[in-house]
């Protein structure tokens, strides 16, 4: 009788540890609040938090609907399918007349997900519009980029689970002790003391369990890092409908004509309005459907095409919205990749010569379809994406084509023969082997 009870107690810790580690392993599948990601993927092509575009600005849309007298929950129905909402709710019917463009239906979004999107939108600060003068292009970094990861929830859940388990182990053990007569009910050890004694007694399983928990937390953390801030398909609207295909495609203008610092510096650069004027002073779009767009160039440049054809000096910056945005703590250098690494723009931005609409962050599946691209699997612009390519991309060593590698190659070959052999085992030397996986190379 007594023995079987003690055996029960003995089995307790391993059972708990098993259940707990199982939960930890399953936890990566807990979905995080990802309002920002969903907004960027599904809504940002038409909506911005604080500016009207194809669709109205979404800041505090829920408050607007409820004060405007919309039916309860009608806004969620709207996002799922605006036609149903418009048929059921006169307020929604009114909203649908906002423009001739119809909104898409998103039947896949749950109420919780829609709330996450709208919560995220409401949390975006209104970018104070302090516009610099003198016609310099202003790259308006979208506030969307500074979203925080949803990992907090994971930590809260894990620590709550941990506390509950500690408490219940203590409690169960106390009960069993009492029932087996090993101890008296007024055994006045605290939970901590009790836990310490227990942990010491079963130090092997406890030690192993802690190790498992620790390792799985690290794995979870790194899996999480690869998924946060996914911005694929992010496509902000632009002040001028500038089509890349007409310029870089049909008219064969070299990327570097406009993005002229791409081979020389960290950033590629966005052309100033003067660059547009080099051609558009002549190409005024008269009688063409795009005449209105060219007028915007003129007003930005302070150019008066009628009559005098002079610059008035009254310039306005074109506020291009930045499309590809990395967080501030990441260092990315264009010339290093394009010149030293010899990577084509297509690999990361897709085929811009065929892009007729506003630029967007191409999803990795699209990039993989392009001939000659290295096939990657992690979402574009995430850390996993950078890391994956650095692990796969072979660097051309010592072909005399670029001094940077030739020097590294020489040093490796002459000073570090065993390392060189090790690198060459798989027949190639990758970026990661030369340091492309070191945290400090990419992080300030
Ligand atoms: C294809 C463009 C498009 C996309 C994508 C889009 N919307 Fe809309 N949305 C509109 C338009 C246009 C309106 C204005 C109603 C109209 O004219 O039909 C609107 C209206 C709304 C409104 C009402 C706003 C108000 O001021 O009353 C909400 C809320 C809304 N959209 C949410 C969303 C959410 C959330 C997403 C992403 C899941 C989304 N929309 C994606 C075009 C779009
Ligand atoms: C005639 C000038 C011009 C040429 C040529 C041109 N671009 Fe652009 N590009 C622009 C302008 C203006 C913008 C900003 C507007 C936008 O994002 O749509 C831009 C934006 C971009 C962006 C997005 C920038 C961001 O905010 O993240 C990428 C990527 C890009 N161009 C790549 C290319 C590539 C690749 C080529 C060559 C195949 C090219 N461009 C040729 C003018 C040009
Ligand atoms: C290895 C991937 C990669 C390649 C190759 C690449 N880009 Fe980029 N590009 C990026 C990333 C990442 C950003 C975002 C940079 C940031 O936010 O700091 C970016 C941003 C840009 C921008 C926005 C302005 C800026 O400098 O941030 C333009 C324009 C651009 N790229 C054009 C080009 C052109 C043109 C080429 C080819 C000559 C090219 N890129 C090749 C990854 C790449
Ligand atoms: C090297 C010459 C050149 C430069 C520089 C240039 N463009 Fe153009 N642009 C053209 C040509 C050529 C066309 C096509 C005209 C046509 O198809 O009738 C065009 C067409 C356009 C159109 C209308 C496209 C359409 O069919 O809808 C817009 C908008 C435009 N350009 C904007 C810009 C902007 C903004 C800049 C500066 C960032 C710029 N362009 C720089 C040559 C240039
Ligand atoms: C398509 C492949 C590819 C992608 C995607 C890519 N890189 Fe690279 N990266 C390279 C190559 C090739 C080099 C080699 C150039 C060199 O060593 O200087 C390199 C080198 C670097 C280096 C210098 C490493 C060193 O040893 O000096 C840094 C930093 C870097 N990349 C950052 C990034 C970041 C940040 C991203 C993601 C935003 C990124 N890269 C995405 C291919 C890629
Ligand atoms: C090849 C470039 C590269 C290397 C090497 C790299 N990172 Fe990153 N890291 C990035 C990029 C790019 C992002 C931004 C990803 C995003 O915004 O989705 C990032 C994001 C992060 C974040 C998330 C911060 C945030 O914005 O929420 C952390 C933490 C991080 N990295 C830690 C590390 C550590 C630790 C290492 C070394 C083991 C490392 N990184 C190595 C490119 C790199």
C-alpha cells in the first residue's frame, strides 16, 4: 500500500516534466497577435492609418462607426464582406459610397484578428508633417515598420504555466505525504522550501527537464525572430503613380540613372525631382491619360509649363513612401551586395522592369519564380531571409574580379590552411563562412 503510493510520488516529477516540455514544444504554434502584419499584407495597399488613399484612413474607425450609429458588430461584417454589411446596416451602406472603388472581402479574418488590425492602426502615431524644402525627395518612413513583436504573450503564458505547475506539484506532494502518513498536516514548510527539497531529491529529472525547457525556449525564440515583422506584399500608395515598367522596361533606363548611389553606398537613393525633369520637361504627357501625373512633377519642381516655361522657385518635396524598410538596428549595405557580392536587384526586389504598379515588397515565393535567383524559403526582409541566403550563396573566390574577396581569399589560403580546407569540404565557400552569420555584421 505504502510502496505503491511512494511509487506514485516518484512518477510525479517525470510526468509533470513531460507535460510541461510537451506544452513548451507546442507553444510555437500559439498564434501571436499580428495586427501589423495582417494590416500590411491585406489592407495597406488601400488604407493608411492617418491618410486617405484608395480607401479612407482607418485611424479610430471603430469609434467612428459606433458614434456614427452603425449597428453593433457591423464593422467586422464589413471587413469580412462589405456587401453583406451594406445590405444589413444603413451606416455601412453609407460608407460604401465613399468612393467608386470597392473594398475586397476578407472572409478569412476572425473578429479577433480584425480587432488586432484595428488596434494596431489606432496605436500608430500621426506622422507630424514637417516637410523640408528645396525639392529634395523625402522618404517618408512608414510608421508601420516600428511595430513590436507579439512575443510578450508567449512569455506570459509560459510563466503562468510554470507557476501553476510548481504550485500544483507542491500541493499534490503535500497531500500525498499526508495520506501516506509520511508527514503530519501541520508540517509547516513553505512552498519554496518544499519545492527545493523536492527538486533536490529528484535532481536528475529536474535537471534534465530544466535543460529541455531552456533549450526549447531558445528554439522558440529563434523561430519567433524569423517570423516577426513580416512585411511581404507591403505596398504603400505613392504621391505620383510612377510606373517602373515604362521607365526601366520599355524605355530601358538603367536603374542606376535614378538610384545612383546603389553601387557606391549603403543606400540606393530615390531620385530628386530634378532627375524627373531631365526628361519630363519635354515629355509633358499632353493629351495622354497620365498628364495629371506629370503636372504633379511640375508642381513639385516649381516649373510652369504654360507661357513662360520657367521655374518659379516654389518647390514642394515629393513625399515618396518608403517601401523596403529595415529596423534601425540592422545594417544593410547595397554596394556590398550589388558590387562585391555581385547580386542582381531582381534577387531581392523582383523584376522591376515589368512592374507597372507601385513598388511592393515581393513575397519570397514570387522572387523564387525569377530565373537565376537563389531560391529561399524565409519571408523577404526578415532576419531568416538574410541568414538563409548568407548560408547558401557561394562567394567567388580569387577570380580577380573583386579585390575585396581576393584579399580575404589570399589571407584564408595562405594563413589558415586547415580552415580553408574545412570551408571547401562542400565544394564552396559561403558568405556565412566568411562571417555573414555574425550578429555584429548586421546589427549595430
Ligand atoms: C482594394 C482596396 C481595399 C483593401 C485591400 C481594403 N480596403 Fe477597406 N475600404 C476600401 C474602400 C474603397 C473603402 C471605402 C468604402 C467604399 O468606397 O467602398 C474602405 C472602407 C473600409 C472601412 C470603413 C472606413 C470608414 O472610414 O468608415 C474599414 C473599417 C475598412 N475598409 C477596413 C479594411 C481592412 C481591415 C482591410 C484589410 C483587412 C481593408 N479594409 C482592405 C478599400 C479597401
Ligand atoms: C526614372 C527613374 C527610375 C528608374 C530608371 C528606376 N527607378 Fe526605382 N524608383 C524610382 C522612384 C521615383 C521610386 C520611388 C517611388 C516608388 O517607390 O514607387 C523608386 C522606387 C524603387 C524601389 C522601392 C524603394 C523603397 O522605397 O523601398 C525599388 C526597390 C526600386 N525602385 C528598384 C529599381 C530597380 C531595380 C530599377 C531598375 C530595373 C529601378 N528601380 C529603376 C525611380 C526609378
Ligand atoms: C541582397 C538584397 C538586395 C539587393 C541585391 C538589392 N537590394 Fe535594394 N534594398 C534591399 C533592402 C534590404 C532594402 C531596405 C534597406 C533599408 O531599409 O535599410 C532595399 C532598399 C532599396 C531602395 C530604397 C531606398 C534605400 O536605399 O533604402 C531602393 C531604391 C533599392 N533598394 C534599389 C535597389 C536597386 C536599384 C538594386 C540593384 C542595383 C537593389 N536595390 C539591389 C535589398 C536589396
Ligand atoms: C530618362 C528619361 C525619364 C526620366 C528621368 C523620367 N521619366 Fe517618366 N517617362 C519617361 C518616358 C519616356 C515615359 C513614357 C512616355 C509615353 O509612354 O508616352 C515616361 C512616363 C512617365 C509617367 C506616365 C507613365 C504612364 O504611362 O502612366 C509618369 C507618371 C512618369 N513618367 C513619372 C516620372 C517621375 C516621377 C520621374 C522622376 C522620378 C520620371 N518619370 C523620370 C521618361 C523619363
Ligand atoms: C540573395 C542573397 C543575400 C541576401 C538575401 C542578403 N545577403 Fe547579405 N550578403 C550576400 C553576399 C553574397 C555577401 C558577400 C559580400 C561581402 O562579403 O561583403 C553578403 C554580405 C553581407 C554583409 C557583410 C558580411 C561580411 O562578412 O562582411 C552584411 C552585413 C550583410 N550581407 C547583411 C545583410 C542583411 C542585413 C540582409 C537582409 C536584410 C542580407 N544581407 C541579405 C548575400 C545576401
Ligand atoms: C545577415 C544579417 C543578420 C545577422 C547575421 C543577424 N541578424 Fe538579427 N536581424 C536581421 C534583420 C534584417 C532583422 C530584422 C528582421 C525584421 O524586421 O523582421 C533582425 C532582427 C533581429 C532581432 C529582432 C529585433 C526586432 O526588431 O524585433 C533580434 C533580437 C536579432 N535580430 C538578434 C540577432 C542575433 C542574436 C544574431 C546573432 C546570432 C543576429 N541577430 C544575427 C539581420 C541579421
